[in-house]
C-alpha cells in the first residue's frame, strides 16, 4: 500500500463521519456553554432554580427551535460515534494482524454487525458490548435531550404599560354589572383574597400565632386603604407566573381616631343609622349582642359606636340611655401610594391582609382636602342595607362590622363624587405627576431595587417566556461535545487502519495468501452459521516507513 497524503488520509477515514463528530460536538458544546454562562444579574431575568439555566443567547427562541438544534447535534453524533466504533475495531484488528500470532479470523467474522450470533461471545465480546452500548446510549440520548431543553422559570423585572392594568372603582352596590360581588362587600379584614381594600390590623398577641387572628378580630382596623379594582390583560401573565405588580396611583385612606369621654345612645337618637347584631363578639365578655350605630358626619369623616342590646332598643317610648362601649371616628382622604398587587393564576387583582404582607400599600403623600361628594353633607342613600346585612351576620366581629361600614362609605364617595370633581381620582399616575404635593418615594419598593423603572412594573417569576436547559443536562452536553471533538482528533491522528471491514479487501487478502484457513469453510456457505473460532488466522507485515501491507507467503490459496 502506498504512502498516503493528508487528503487521502482524511478521505479514507471518512470525511462525513469526521465532520459529523466535529460539527455535532461543536453544537453541543456551544449549547452547553450558552446555558452555563446564563446571565445572573438581578435585572437580566436569571433562572429562579439552581437546577435550571437560562440561555445567554437565543433565550427568546421557540422551544421547538432549540429542540431541533440539539436534535441535529445528537443525530450527527449518533452517526459519528458509530463510524468511530468501526474505526476503533479496524484499528485494533490491524494491530492484532501485524503480530506474529496474527488475527483470529473466526472471531473477527463473528464480531461483525451482521454476524449470525446471539450476542457475540464467539467473537470479541468487548467490542460487541461496546457496539451495543453505543447503540443504547444513542437511543437514550435521542429521547433524553428533549427533557434537557426546557421553558425556564426566571426572575423578572419588567416594565408594564398602564393601559394593560385597568383600574375601576368598586361599585357602591353590593354586586357589579356582571353579578360579581363588589370588593367593598367581599373584601374583609385578614382576608387573603382582597381585591381593593387593605386593612391595618391590631395584633395584640404576636407571641401566640394560634390566637392572633381572633384577637385581631376584636379590634377595629387602624386604617383602611381603598385602591382601584385592578384587572390585567391576559397577555401580561401566564397561569404559573408568580410575583407582584407595583403601581403608583391615587388611593383613598381612612385613619382611625378613638373618641375619649362618656357617650350614650337611646331609642330615639337622631342622625344615626342603627342595627343590632346577632353575634355576641362585640365585647370582651361575649355575653350579650350589641346595638351598632353609624353615621356620616360630613364629607371626609364618619363615626361608628356600639352599646349592649337592651329592652330600650325595641321600645320607642323608652327613656333609658345605654352606655356606649366605644365610639370610633374615621377621617378619610385621598392619597398617593405605591400599591403592590399579588400576581397569581394570571390575575393581578389580589391584595392581602396576611401578617407577612401588610406593607402592600405604601403611602407617598396625603391630600389635605376632604373628598368632594355629590351631596354637601356626604350622605349616601344606597349602601345601608348592605352594611346592615354584614353587621347583623352571626360571624361579624368588631373588625368585620366596622370595616364594612368604612369600606362602603369609601366606595360610595369615590364613585358618587364623579359629577362634582369632573373625573375619577383613583387612577394611575404619571411618573412626574404629584397631585398632593411632594412625595416621600423612598419608602417604596421601586426605590430599593428598580429605581430606573417607571410605574407600573412587575417583579416576580415568569415561566415559558425564556428557554434554557437543566444544569446537569448542560454539563452532559458539554462532556459529550468535547468528547466527540476529541474522538475526531484522535481518529485523524491515528489515521486509517490497514485492515478494514470492506469485503473487497478481504477478497484480495484471501487471494494473496494472507489468510491461513485451518478449518473447513463449507459451514459458512449458507451465511446463517457462526464461524468456527479455529477457522484460521490473518497476518499482515509492516515495512519501515511504509504502511502495513498483506503478507504474500506460502499460505495456500483459496479459489472462489
């Protein structure tokens, strides 16, 4: 055999198989590096889970695009490693044939992929096992890589257009136009699914987590904030997104003042609306129902008080005066606040009064003027029946009953005053708009981690917006990619084997006498019987500075 040039050398190795190893390995390596160098800056949408990695480039490509890219790489490697196995097998057999003992030709035949053997124990078992291993790995890889490329759950800090977060006023009536309960009616102190109201609650026993809720229900809210009733466009969030959407908007705030002094109520008091309770939980010693009176004093101010129920309540002629247990005054103003709404299940309408989330509303500035109302005395003719129903319910406590009255008035003033003020006040604000004077925005979350972003913005996690891979899959891709290119380089360095699996070469070797057959060969006639391990030996000789070549010796010729 003549000396080979580099082009001939590569051609004999199989240029297509070498390219398959190099290109497939390069693709996998680049994909792995693209995942492992995932951006980790707070505002670069890094992956939430340590087991996942967002692609640095092409994270916005469709998942099917990345599956196709990696699928092509594994297809190339499947072909390339198959050819590399053949090269390794031929190279090893060539070295055996150049030894004095020669190559056991029977075992050589039984190690061929098309040999009629069950497993290959009568061939070279190590190579047979390696061939099956490569086959099984190829099958596993063709399935497994699909689970390595994923939609990554990432942290997100995104600007949101105000028009995509609509704010509407809670209807003063208990039900909206579509039958949905108005938030002033359905929201409640300590509620985890409030939509427009947040209550600042007194926790009198913080050391006893099992009892703090009941203790809080026996105290009126220190303050109540009414925000807009928000609804987000469906394009903003997926059902699995989770976080908060922050907006700067006009809200309404009611702050509590407890009146000092002695007060009483009688059967014929004027200027108050009255309802008895069926709950006995309005007193520290729950032994008697209460009579609750509430009134609108003037625009911007309301009062509520209660006393023990007695015979005087149902007797118009009674002159008995019952001692008022407590009289509360709430002063109501508009304010500018940063409102943090919980994003969950593709909805962004939820506020919460739970202990860990009492700072969802942060006040920046408060209006010095009282809210303008449709009637000069601030009266609201439509809300009483709804408030009476809540106060009378068996589950109502001080917190629920007082909160219902305050919420109803706030919703009424915000909506009934539209004709007077020329447009609703509860709304999104532009970044440069300060309707109530200089604001203290340092208390807001935006100043802490997103000062360069305008309201509204979203901070949380997103799933399905970015593509990436599992970290362990990226490591496997990297190992396979480097291994494939190393195998290609090794094949090029070793060069083409002297003995190949090409049948035509073996025809020549038999005719040239390089093959010594020691057993009968008639049993090979059908093509469905394994070769005898003592069939014969193949020997090649090596000359200095030349490739190995067949040994033309005295071995007997075989005629075909």
